C-alpha cells in the first residue's frame, strides 16, 4: 500500500492511497486534488498518516464503527449480541407517541396497534408475530384480558387523544365533520343483541354483522365512532353520534357533511333544531313537481351552479358535470343490458322480484309478466350529470359542492380500515371484545393517517404502504459495549430504498422542521 500522485490534464495532481493485489492496482481511498505544491505536500502527509494509522489494512465504515477487513471484522461480529427486523416497530412507535397515545400507560395497546398496521391477523397470530419480529412475548390470555380493560377504561381516552391531535394539526378548529356508516361482518353464524343480520355493504347477506358509524375531519383524520347492532337502519345512527360527539368534546363552529342516503326529513329537522350547520346530498328526483321542472330546465354546463330557496329556508344547490353524465349513461346502459339478459323470457321469478338496481325500468303487469319500458329510460336520461346539495350555511355554492365532495375521505377511511388493517371479518363474539377490536383498528387508522401526513410533509414521495414495506426490511443490531456491561443498538440503512426513508426514523427532527 502506498501513496499515488497522479497528474491531471489541467495541471493539478490527484492524491490517493492504492494497493497492489493479484497483479492489479486497487484504489483504496482518495484524498483530494492539489493545485499548488503546498496543497500537494499536505495531501501526501495526510495519506501517509492514514496508511500508518491503519497498518495496511482496508477499513469498513459500519454505521460509524471503523472495522478492519481482517481480524477486526471477526471481533466486531463477535460483539453482535442479537439482530432484529424491527424497522416497522421503530417507525410506527414514534408516530404512535407523536399522536399522543403514549399517554395510555399500557404497552400492549402499542404492540397490538403496530401489529395491526404491519401484519393484520388474528390475536393468536399477532402473538407469534410480536415474538418473532419484535421479541415481545405477549401471551394470548394477556391480550384478551387487556381487551376487556380497553373496553371498560380506555376507549374514551383514545378518542380524546385523537381529537386533540387532530385539532392541533388543523390549526385548532375541526371545521368539517364528515359522517358515514359501514358494516362489519363475522365469520361465525350465531347472532345476539349486537350481532344481527341486516343490509350488508360487503354483500354478506347471510352473516351476522354490526354497523359502524364514523366521524372524520377534513383530510380524513378519525375523530369518533359508534357501534350499532347489525339490523340498525343507517339513517338512525347519525344524529346520536353527532350529538354525543358535540356534547362530550364541547365542539362549536362546525359543519356536518353527509350523504343523501343518511338523510331523512326527520334527520334534517333534528339537525336544524339542534342548531347544526350542514351540507347534505339532495334527492333531486324526489323533490316536488315545480322544483323538478326547474331543475330539468337548467342549462347543463360544467362549472355552473344554480340554487333556489326551499320552503324551510334551506338552499338547494344544483350542479352539472359532463363526466358524471357520461358515467350515469354508462352505468345505465350496463344495467339495461343486465335486465335484458335476466328478463329475456318476460317472466319475473320469485328469486329476482326484490332485486335492486335498474328494476325501475321494468313495467310489471298483474299477471307477473315484465317488459323494459323505454319511456322510463328516456326519462332517466334527462337527469344525467345533475347533482343536488342541501345546506343551511352561507357558503358560496361552489364551496358547498367542494366540501360535500370531501365525503370521499370517509369512504377511504373505511377502505383502508377494511382492506389494509383487515378490520373485518371479526372472530370475537362478546360485545366488549368486539368493541375493543374496533377501538384497536381506530387507533391503528389514526397512526396510519399521521404517518401519511408526515410522509407528505417530508417530500419523500412514497405511499404509507410502500414505506411500511421498506421498513419491514430494516434491521437493528445490539452490540456489546466495550469496557462496560451493556449493549448499544444500531439501525442499519443499507439499501437505497432504506436510505430514502431514513429521515422518518428521526421524527422529532422532522416535526421541528415541518411542524
């Protein structure tokens, strides 16, 4: 090993340490480029000092530890006490603390939430996952005991923490409340007061289910939830959960946003009598004759909103979208095609007499013969692209429409909770454990959303699922500390992907930078 001085075309001199092995010269380390004699002498002294320091052995920089390639490597490896594939735990644990869930002094909730995000499975499979990857030996009986405790003591605290954090990141005010419901089915057949048959949004008509009502804020941050028995009509769920939420958390100055499917005339009256502001979807085809004639007379033009005042003082806003019109026409064509196949014999069977969808185009005679009525199809075409909204706010018409379309954040919350977090099917059968399971999924979704917000602020440009997949490959090693009793943990970011997400593992620094 020696110092090589190489002249460049520009007249400068490059200084490097090289070694000859197997008939070839290998460049071990570069020390820079000299433009003057003084710079050259300084670089040469630096290179010679490096050779003397390391006694001719190549060096590997292992996350800050200088290790020689020969005997020191064996010594270093011998100091490794254990290794864990725990990148997801380190990352999500920081997010969990950032939201504030560490205020709940019980680490089992942390373990169950992180496992639900990384590897959603049964509680039995979760214990094996925690033991294999995070070296957390949590027995199944302990998890079940904790779920009973969670039901009794901590569900309210979980929602308080989520709301406080959401207020903080939204600048102190909730502003918009988006509400929707979904159904969660069970793989077990027995039914009870909670688990009952009902209209399933998952198409599981024979299984028992519960109804879940969820309130989220702008951008989809979860606020509160309630569980109802499986046969509960979804329109009866909204007012109780909003009233409860407002009273528990002293909420003021907000607007309720909900789909038309949840809004009966009674619900609208209750919202108005309670003094709530609201934006709801309008059933424009069910309006009175004069209003329907007015709607159908409007010029169908993108970006133009029309409004009129209803008898109760609400504003009815109507907008048109050419893309919605195209979609309406496409769906209707598919529906009519299905009808033609289903009823080509002209006979209506008992199996499909109550089938929903485009049966509205059928004309049924007293002898149970059917035909597709083209006049009904033509009438339906007149409504293509039209959408109505009812509000008692003073917001501009375009703002009302924009806020209503924010309802997709609730649908996305359900999609992530059911898909990524596998909230259903459920295998619990006692009411307290059903509610505890949903509470764990609620916390997991809040952590998921906060990680999504942090990723967006950091500009990394990856999805939550991709970040978690990369984090699953990150390893930590525990190294025996020389000279003292104990170990030091080092996290290894080796691949290019791992290095991209490395800033997420120092959330305090990210939060200080981005807020």
